[in-house]
């Protein structure tokens, strides 16, 4: 991977993200003209209230949705890069420790109890973090074994228990009201995201991103293994706990507002690694830019390809499953 190539890739990915956002703002059930979009942006800049239908569509509905796609896609892709590097496994995604299953359980409980949307999001966020904390407690209690393996196995077990609880609540839920809402949430969607949701989730995403940026060179060392990290004077266990907590915070916060959106944290880091190489300093921004543009484009397709909106989890699986099979075939030649 030459320096000249990586120097140009990041600006190109940034341009792709801007273009994807422009496409997302332009396309929809209510088409926006360039003149209408510029007028709406002028209203936003001046602080005036929306005046026309185009203003309301852009500022109240489509604008927050595109911003949510950028934030959610970037967060899931960034968390995926971290998890794959820490666990040194190309098949790891952000929900490996059960954060998505835990967040899903929290949201399902909220929907089952007919709580307000804000409480549903809060439950999803708190239970998602609590699930990973439980996995870490299990790993701490099991000593004398590979800590990375214990974390993964603990995540599988706790995630399976959360999935069983979700299935039980789906059986008990009202089939005409609660069950469709539960099913739609578990498949992921940005349809219900509003501006206030973005202001609630953005601080958590930035707080999780901060340790990744500050400790980026240490994450490179940690990806080599615990013994190599200790040889360079890095406390591997403490660093791993900090980075996993940061990645989990990012994942739980975006899952709380968007539902369970699979494959983004698995597929996008691999594409970014092919473009810029394994160096975490370049890999993290490349993956986040690529994830942001990817999810905005997928969401645009989800709300425009049919008369009814298609859940994001379906479309991301359509792309992710073939890529996963290709990855298994390519894995015969190794992974870097």
C-alpha cells in the first residue's frame, strides 16, 4: 500500500460521503428541487421557521434521517474496525459481545410495556451496555484461559439468552400492535429518527470515538497480540477494556435509535482495509467515511424502492451475506 494512494483515498471517501448525503436529501417520496433545497438550507442558516413544504421535508424529516444514516453508519463501521483488530478475527462484528442482542431486548421490553419512544431508546441503550458488562464479568470470573476467547464465548452465550428472551416476548406480545413494532425495530430503520434523537446520541458517539483517536497507535500494537503489547510496555488487559467500552458505547447508542442493523460492522471494515491497509490511523477514518456513505445510500434505497419502506436489516443482509461467503473463500489465503 503506497503512501500516495492512501493520501488520495481518504479525500475521495470524504467526497463520496458528501455525494451520498446529497443523494439522500434529493431522493424520496417527495422529490426536492435544488432551488427548494437551497431555500431550506437558507432558512436553517438564518434560524427561521420552515415556510414551504420542501422546507419542512428537508429540515424536519429527510435532513435528520440523512444525518442519522451518517452517524449510525460511521459508528457501526468504526466499532467493527476496533473489534476486528482487538480480537484479531476478520469475522467479528460490533455485536460479538451481545450488545445488539441486549439493546434489542431492552427495546422489546419497552415496546411490550407500551413505553414512550424516549424510554424505549433509553432501555435499549442501558440494556445493551449492561449486556457487555455482564460478558466482561463472566470473562473476569473465568481465569486461566485465553481472555479473548472467553469474551467471545461469553458474548455468544449472553447474546443467545437475550435472543431467547426476545422470542418469548414476541410470543406474548399483542399480534396486532406490539408484534409488528417489535419486528420492524429488530430489522433496523431510520424512519422514526428525529433531530432530538441525534442530539441525544451524538455525545455518546463522540465520547466513544475519543479513546479510539487518542489511543490509535496503541490499538495497532494490541492487534499484534498481548505478549507483543506487554513487550512494548502496554498493559493489554486495561487497554482492551477501555477500547471495548468505547466501541460498545458507540454501538449501543446508535442501535438505541436505529434498531439492529447487521453486516455494516462486518463488511465495511474489510472494504476499508483493502483500500488503505491495516494501519489503524488510516483504517478508522476510512471505515467511518465508507460506513456513513454506505448506510445513507442503503437507507435511500430502502425508502424509495417500493411503496412501503423496506427495513435496513434486509438490504444490508442482501449485500453482506454474499460478501461473507466471498470472505470465507478468500480466508484460505490469510488475513491482514
